[in-house]
C-alpha cells in the first residue's frame, strides 16, 4: 500500500480530497468555504480538525488478493451519520462468494437502540470493484468497522481486509434496512418501509418482492423483549404487501423478513431486518393460523391481531387468493364465537374473492374466542356440513347486554330489510306479544311447503337460511325455524332455535318469549304431514302453537339450543 506522510502544509491539501463524511464527501474538512453545510457536517469537519488522522493500514489479506481501499483513508475519523466503503480487488475470480462483508459495532457512546452491531454487504462487480454507503445505526458515538473479503476455500469464510474507527457526531438514529447475504442473493427488495428505523402506531406496512428464484412465500418475524411471532406471507408474482402488527406494546420491535432456504425444506434464512419504534402502549395477542389459511388462500386484513374490542359486533375483512383450490366455490366464511361454554355461528359472504362483514358478540360483556373457517367443498348430500379452521383470535365485547336471543345468527337474518318489512306487515294492528307470535307462526306454517326430497336425501346446504326459505317457499324443519325466529327477532321478540327429536327423527322447532315466559311453537308440524305415499299434505293447524308441555313431550324431546 502507498504510504502518505502527513507533514506541514501537505496535511490540508490531503484533507480536502478525503471521501468520508455525511452526504458531502468533502464536507468534513470544509468549515468556512461551505457555509451551506448542515449543522452536523460542520460538527464532523470540526471534529476531524482535532483528530490525528492516521492513514488506514490494511490487513495482510489485502496483499494476498491485491486489494485496496480508496475510501475511507484514515484509521479514525468523524462523519455525519454515513461514510462510504469503496475499493478494488484484483484476485477475486477464485473467491467462493462475490460479497464484501462490512461489520459495524458501536463501542463508545450511548446506544439509542439495543443493537450493538450490524452487518452490511455489497457486491464485487466483474471488474473487481465494490462500493457501499454505510449508516451508523445507533446515533452519536464511536464505532468499530471491519471490512472483510471472501475466501477462495469456503463460501461462508471471510478474512479481514481493514479495521478502523468512525465517530458519528449526529445523535439521530439513521438506520437503513440491513440486508443479509441470503437476502441479496435472493433479490429481496423492500419498498416500504424505506428506512431501517421507523416509528409506527400499533402496526406497520411491509411491502417488497423477491426478484430471483421461485419462492412462493416469505416469513415475517417480530421480536421484542424475548417474545417473538412468526407468520408466512404468500407471494403474488414474487411480491408481498401486508400490514404487520406490533403486538408487544410501546418500544422497539425488531422485524425480520426471512426467505426460504433453497436446499432445506421448511427452513428460512434471515433476509432483511429493520427496527420499528411502536408508540402505542396497547398490547395485543398474535392470531393463531392453521394450515388451511395458506392452502385455501385466505388473507386476513382485519383484524391483524387478537385482543381487539367491539361493542356487540366485530368486523372481519380480507380476501381469497383466486388461484387457491376451491377459491371460486368459496362463497362464505364461517365464524364461530365461544364464551363461557356457549357457541354461536355466523356466515360472512365472499364476493369477487373478497369478504368484509361483521359478526355478533351476543353473549354479553367479556372475552370471546373467535375461529374463522372455510367450508368443505363437496357434492356429497348430507344433513350436516363440515368446515376447516383457518385462524383463531380473541375479541373483547365492551357492551353489557346479553342479546343472544335477539340478534341475527347463522341462518337467521333478522336484520334483513325483507324480513323486517314482512314481520311488520304480519303484526300490524296486533297488540300483544302472543298475537304477534301467533301471526308469525301462522304465516310460516301456511306459506312454506315441506320439502320431502330434501329430508329424504339429506340435501342440506351450508347457506340454508331464513332468506332462502322465504324466497323458495319450501324447506324442512330447520328452514321453518330459521324463518320464524328471524321474523320474531326482527320485531325485538326473544326467540331461539331448539334442537331435538320428534317421532325418532332429528327435528328443530322454536321457543319464543311471550310476556316474560318461554313458549313453544313448531310451525313445521303446524304446516301439514307426510302421507303414506311420501308426499307432503298441506294442512294447517294451530295446535303446535304453545301446546301443553305434557302433550308435546309425548312426541318432542328437546336436547338443546343452537345459537
């Protein structure tokens, strides 16, 4: 390496061409000549005037591979937040890697974050040249920097080229997104956030892409105070765009984007890291994702985390990947809520591969366990349907009321305008709750035809409902009950779906609260009967409206209530 003697007036001439400080490489040594320099460039320049600027001495490996550094030129110098590492290497063709590794460690001064060191990588081009701006990630203080070149023996081995000290005069945290070698090899790019140290309120947008290879997903890891959360993100044509929750309250969260290992299945390597200063004090809980979340192409956009709050209802929003199996046939998501041993089910419509709806928190104030499901897609006829869990989280209801028998539920769309209008017309002029309940019983029993074929073939569908029964004017016991309960609830009468058996078959009927007392009504049995030729005979009777319990018990055995 060429040696420079710093004597007499030669010192200032040499200092004028040093490439070391801030955004302006010459600013560290120009105080009076450049009045437009910002404050910290001037501070860096003044600091360099006080230092003994000793020429940088390279390590022996530099001679072995004929390497030089054109920047920096000194063993210890001051800058405003950034400096550049630039050089050439002649004997690079035998290297097992084409990356230069630059390790930066803060050794003096207060660390504004808990990071002690950070690594940077830059390519060696086909001419043997390399260049990279390096940010001093932890604010004001002194840093030790080690520049390493790859070996010719092993891909994961590097040898020191140079070691020097850099003094950052600027207290501001100016951290860039730290890319690893694995991230650079995969062509990982982050568009948002653009900086490696950002502030956020509870969540942060993460947008980027992988430009090399055939990766189908990346992993996101969030860490704080020994706690961590990992989540897989599906790539859409090599890109990802999502919002990442910051679960662990106020303070610094480390976010890592991890990329799949090309040689090991289900293994991910760190690709890029950044730090997020969460200003929100609220702590949330991670959502639990199941295998069908990925295989069925579900993406939740709301909520991002568990522990949210809702006043009697809660919103769920997201999308289905059109390329996922059964995506076109997935017309609903099924949401189940549990609280204190009680369960309720709700359907969220999917239109054009998107869903955006709400489900009710009907069992009063407190914490609910919520499971989001996708339906099994099958042509098999049966009297039940199956679904598969995709995600689970908690929700806290802030409303005190228990409205389990008044609010809409699965198959019971009591808030639908057509249901509400019909109920108002049926009960117009009726003065008592009993008269209103009787009017609804009579309408359902007289206007819905029993579907014998559906009963005999188990041709049940997961979208069976009050609306469907009203539109088709036919159904089986569940459909009669759905419609009757929806009409009753729409006029603010408490009603519930009763499960049981009648004459040896599974059966459903209705219980409605009239003047503070629960009474039974079975509009299915009030509609008619099935004759010996297996045909429905329409014959209305009112005997199954508030029948004597002792008489009803001879044919009906109640097993429970479906919420």
